[in-house]
C-alpha cells in the first residue's frame, strides 16, 4: 500500500508538457532506476521464499521437493526454461501450472480450487509470492526453453496460432498490438513478441510488480488481462492456451535476459 | 544395385526423421489448436464463447499470420465487407465533434468486466493521433490530425466532399471494406458504436470547426 502510494505520487509528478511522450517513458525509466535497489517485488520474493519452505496444506509439507524441471528442489535456473514438458503430468506446464501440480501432490491443496480462485485472493496470493521468488532466482539468466519433446514443439505451433487468432467483436489478436516493432497504445510501448529483442524483453519482464495497482502480477494474470482487453472470453488459469502462448513468447525470446520480477507501470 | 537400393532406403528414412524433427504437421496443429481453444476458454459476463469463432475475414487474416493476403482473396474479403456498410438512415453524416472527442477518448466497452447495455467508446486515441491537444495517443494506426483539412474538406455537406464523407463513414462502419486485414475494429458492423456515435466521430474528423482541422 505504502509502495503503491509512492508510485502514484511519483508518476503524478512526471512532466506532462510538450514532450510528454518521451518524458513519460523517460520518467518511468527514471522511477524504475530509483527503485532498482528497492523494487517492491522484493517483499513478494521474501514471502515466496518463506512459502516455499513452509509446511502447509492438508499434508503439512513444504514445496522443497517440487520439481520445476531441473530436478526436485532445484529453483535456480528453472524459470528461464519454462514452460516445458513434464513426464509425470504428461503436459507442457508453465511456472504457475507447475506450482499448482506441486501444491496438490506435495501439500494436498486442490489445483482445481486454486485455479478457480480470483486473482489476489487465497492460494492465488500464495502463488504471487512463489512466482516472484522463483523468477528472481533466475534473474539475469538467459531464456532457453527446451524444444526437444514433440509436445513442446506442438505447444509452440499452437501458441503461434493463438497469437495470430483474430476474434471477438473488435477482431483483435495478440498480434494486433504485439506483431510489429515500435508501436504504442496511448503512451504504452508495445513489445514485438514475434522476435527478439521484444520477445525476450516482454516475456522476460513478468512476473512484475505493477505500480498502478500495487500488485504482483504473474504471467498468467498478465495474459488474462490481455485477453480481457482483446474482448475475448475468459482464459482459464494455467489453461493450455495460456501455456502455449508462454511457449511461443519464451522460445521467440531465446537468449534474452530475464529481469523478472520487473517493475511495471 | 543392392547398394543403390540400400542408399535410397537410407535416404528415405533420414527424410522421414527430418520430417519429425521439423515438428508437427499442419493438421496436428489445427486439431490441437481447436482442442486447446475448447478446453481453455469459458464464458464470463457479456464475453460469450462465440467470440472465438472467426468469420471468413478473420479466418483468412489469422491464417496469414501477418503476411499479406493473396490479392484475389483480399479483394473478395473487401467486397464482402463493403456490402455490409449501412449509410445513415436519414442521410445525415455529421454530428457534434465535442461528443466525437469524448467517444474517441473512451476506451471502454465489450470486455467481460463491462456491463451489458452500457455505451461503448471508440478507443480511437489508443491507436491514432487525432486532436493536437491530446498527447497521449497510440501509433498502431496512422495519424488523423488534420484529417478533413488534408483532404480538402471545407464543407462536409458540399457535393465535392461527398466521396471522402462516404469513404470515412464506410471506414468507420467496416474498416475491412478497404483493407481486408486492417487492425481496426468494424465499429458499425460489429455493433460497437451506433449511428449517432459514428456521426459524432465523423464530425471530429471532418467538421472544419473540429480541433482536428482548426488547430
């Protein structure tokens, strides 16, 4: 709360005069730099590390045996290789989806219930901390999503289809905003997610702390709000469509450096 | 002879492997995409599942994945969309630019968090520069600053202005009538804006007194 108020005060003080476009972007960059050593996401990271180690749920177990793709308990470097195929679930899973699996199998917390829970409440709040900490453990590492399993290749191609799928009353696709370089909605710069550097920068910034709402948003929440603004129906939390889009963006962003959890408008 | 046969066999086998390495077939991707769409989305508020079913225009433009369409296909999509354009019932094209500016500013409407029955905005500034005073504009569409002035419209009611007035109404009603894979929503055709709202946007763009043309 305190942080979000600071954010609003600082953003409100940004000059909005003749060169507003440039100075607003610069102002936000300055604000980010000011907070570089104190991104409010750190509060979520600390909470996430505690939650990872804490015995919770009906089974009173921690998540320390969770396999995020690099073996049970290995957190460092896991984020930059997700989404990937997991033999135990026979599914391509992103970070949030995999955490649902681990929380269910290790702690006995129902994945279906958590997926149905609104963002920012209950176990969804647990996930905010976890994704903040787990992504931070891979900070500055380069994206290198595996594409060797046929399911991973299929997920990439499905993600590409979904990225270009026009629908809804406005005919929007992801590509309407994120298919070209150097575009903006209002003053918001839009990364071109079809290739680098946009894909690495865009995919590699989430999870992020959002100054405008004072919340920690996972990639799942980011995609959910994209689809809302696209005027599409509601994508299920950790649904295959959102995971396939993650594969598409993450593979396109190969070798981009992860700055998650980043600081966003 | 034997060697040649064996070599041919090996060649065929490695071609098969290369096919596998290249990834899933188009048909596999088609089927998986349909399955994923079905299992991933649900209805919420006013956002119904039929929004996922593309019409012929969206189907072709989705499949093109950003590449230009075959010219013949593009022309036929444009013709189909042009046929949907409904000119204003009372023949009145120009409303109030002040109201048009409000509609251009308003980016709300038709998301699952919007209430049914509320008037939608045009979201115009999300993608276009329009009035000079508004600095917070997007760049997905071209600048519309001085739209009427640059096209020589000094009196939108004059016969000289008729072609550009008709075109602008058509573009707002159904942008795909002039550019098959335009990124712009089909405001009239899709029922996003009503005739009165479109008239006000027409005034914003074409009325010489509108700040778009007077400043």
